[in-house]
């Protein structure tokens, strides 16, 4: 009998769409979206498709996205509740995390047309 193995997830940065995506095989399983502001990457939304829920993909996605932010020399602003929660458990990103302020919300709303 042959066992089916699930391919290892791959995270890619899709700069033109302002997001990081996580792929399982050829399928996009989720994403975390951002906008850049004065040296900050403002994360505002993370989602994992229901078909991939419960596999820890959101944590893999966000960790790799935040690692990429660090490598780029930028800072993190966690407007997204998932990213904010992730950061409470991963102190290694504390040195590059900025607070979410009313000004950031106003700026983001204007960028997103809300």
C-alpha cells in the first residue's frame, strides 16, 4: 500500500497583492494581508481556508511573514487579531513590533477605502 503524503506548506510573498500566501501543493490554503507605511508593515487580515483548518498553517504563515519583515529591515504593526495574538506567544519579534494606534487605524481605513 502506498501512503499519501501531504506536501510541506510553502509561504510566498506576493508583493503586488500586498500579502503572503501559504500553499499546500498547488493550492493556496491561506493568506495574511498587509499595507506598508513609513518602514512599517501593517498586517490587517489573516485567513486559512476551511479545508485546511486545524493544521497549524496560520502560525507557519505568520511566522514566515514576520521573519521576512525582519529580514527586510521593516517593523510590524499587528492590526490583525491573529497576528497580535501570535506576537503575544512569540517574543522574538517584540523588538520590531510597533503599537497599533488610532492613527494607524485611520491610515489603514483610508488605504483600504473603508
